[in-house]
C-alpha cells in the first residue's frame, strides 16, 4: 500500500514540454471478508480434536473469491498469551479467532466493515480402553492390565490395576495424561 501523500511526476513528451508533481493517496479497500478455517481430517467442520498442544487452526480470509494475503491482517486466538502450552487453546470447548486488518502504515491494503471472527470447537479426544481377559483362582492376587489407546500423537499407555483377594471386583480407573 502507499501511504498518504505519495507523489508522482507527470512529464509531457514529444511536442509538449513541462512536468507537474501530483500528490495522491491510495486508500485501503473496504471489504466484508469471509473467514474459513483449515479442516482437520475426519472431524466435523470447525471442530478439532484435543491434541495436548495449542490448537490454532490455519485461517483463510477472502474478499469474494480473492484470497487476502496474510500480510494484510493479524490473528488473535482466545486468551492467546503466546504461551507454548496455553490450556485455553488446548482444552475442549468453544474457541474464537479474531481477524484484525492492519493499518496502512503497517502495510495493510484492506479495512474491514465490521469485526471479523470465526468460532471453532476443541472436542474431547475419544480414547479406547481394552483389558485382556484374566482368570484367577479364588484368593489369588490379580493385576489386570488396561491399555488406553488413541492418545495424542497415537500413543498408548498401559496401566496395571492392583488388586488381591480382599479387593472387590468392579470399579473405575481414572488417569491423567
């Protein structure tokens, strides 16, 4: 973009002589942009699965069919304090990304007619739990192993549940990853 007060010189040629400086301004284009988020494979629109990392989807901003270059705007994600492990950007729930047009002085070629934002959801990661069949004699100690699958990054975790002759069967297992 060109800042206010740029100057060009008009110079006459051939059978004419003279020149004249012309001061002009190129204003930002005022648009009502549309915002789309990059989709995560296998997920519903604007939904991302918990990954133990900040979830800041890639954003595309358009003026009609024309993609606006990202150098013309900045993005602000909910509670984004530039922390690598920001729980507000990781944990399940509704999130929002705001798109802010840059000023002319900062290289922005567009102004937005209204505040621009897009909501998205971080969904809980569905885990798989398998427990191998276990046969034990009466009064014997038993230690079933539960395998937790589909953790972030494709990891699995095995947990041994301690028990014994005095322990009742049944109950719940909980863990934090």
